[in-house]
C-alpha cells in the first residue's frame, strides 16, 4: 500500500524535478512546465481553504492617518 492512494501505480517521480510523471521529463522546459502546473494547482487549492475550527479572524479596517500640524519653536535657543 502506498502513501498516495489516488496516484496510479505506474506513476513515478521525475528524477530531475521530483514531479509525478509516467516517464522523466526529457528537457528542462518539461520540468518547468510541470512545476508551473503544480504551482497553479496548489494556488487553486489554497484559494478555497478556510481555517479549521475556532472563529474566523477579522482584521480591523485600515484607518487613514490623521492630519497633524507640526510647529517649530525658537524657544530653546
């Protein structure tokens, strides 16, 4: 039994980039394309994640800085 039950038994990892593939990628471009596809897939998964348990954190609305007036004094000469 493998640790990845959804991955077919014929799938191996590329020795160059480590991505799951039937055969090693023949070129560096093949590895880069596979890595970009995995990045896109993970971003899609992460976009749908929500915190488990606990309450949701809400960040306070950013407030615009208040205007201040700076007056220089010659009093300490």
